[in-house]
C-alpha cells in the first residue's frame, strides 16, 4: 500500500498528497505567499513540525507533515 502525506496548519487539514515532495512544496509555496519565516523544525514520532512566524512575532503558525498508510489502524 502506498503511503500518503497529510499536511496540517494549526491542526486544520490543508491537503493530502501522494509524495513527501508535493506536501513540502505546498508548505513552502503557502508560507512564501504569506511572507512567513521558518523559526523551528523538529521531527517527533514520525511527524515533521515546522514553526513559522509572521510579520509580528506573536503570529506563530505550526505546520505538520505526517506520513500515513491508508486503510490501516493507528
């Protein structure tokens, strides 16, 4: 079974992609359009976390990319 990659922003679904590359491209394009800057990156329990900051330091956004296998229980 092929894996899928789920992209989330602040716990809201952005999209589901067939490759990690496509999910990462969507993340980069979306953050560039909004003028966000990467502040932190971490990888925990198979999930990538990206923290971006906006024009104001109080504008923090947490993006996540998680690999999932369809039709499998977690």
